[in-house]
């Protein structure tokens, strides 16, 4: 059974959605190397090739990191297993993230997404404060690590997507 397509705006969700197309495009750009186009918005999810988002990256990249927004404007969150352990406190790491990597897109509007661990200066970074996502902490995240957690989502249930960065993540390292 396919996933219902909706279009979201400030009044809620309606039929027909662009989130599915954006995630499909991210999957394609992670898999190919098309020519660079000049675009005014430097965090446009449709920028190609992989590595051109935010600031052009020299070297290899394999992931376009993105966040999803629910119909009320909140971040979609994933609880993860695996990931880096904190050097000062190897048993205490945050296990919640709002950062993802697309793995597969299937049916009309469904995807498997991998939860990415937020990092600050290459260390695990807790983006939560008093049980809620802290936007100030989200802004401090400057890296992403692999986790052992994937989620299957209906992309038509989201009303926003924000591409964050193009990065290289070593999936064989610590996840």
C-alpha cells in the first residue's frame, strides 16, 4: 500500500507534497555527481553535486544531512543506538537526534532514513534541554556521526525539510 501524499502549509496538510520529491532528490544526489549550478539559496536541498551545499566541500562526501519538520513546526526526532561515546564520559551520550540521512525511498512516498548522531568538535553533543530540542544547541552542532538506527517514515506526514550540510561519514567506523 502506498503512502498518501499531502501538501502542507500554515493551515495544515492537504493532498500533494514536495517532501517526497526532495528526499528522492537527496538520494539521487548522494548517488551521482551532476554539474554544479549557481543557486542563490545556499542550503537548497536541490543543489548538486553532493558537496555543494552550504559551502563547496573539497574531497569526498557521501551524505546530505537533513532535518524534517512536523505540521506544527517542531523537529522530527529519532532515538538512536550506537554512535560515538563521549571521551570524558564514555557511558553517557545523548541518544536523540533531529539529523538524518536517506537510505532508500520506496512506494509512493515512504523512506528509510538513518539517524545521525549530533557532534560538537567531534564529540557527542546533547541537543536536548529539559526534555525538549534546544534550538541554541542545535545551532552549535558542527558534525555528524553514524548510528545503528534507521526509521521507516511516511514522508507525506512532514511539512518541512531543511538540508543542513554535505559531509563524509565513515559508516564502518563506530556505528
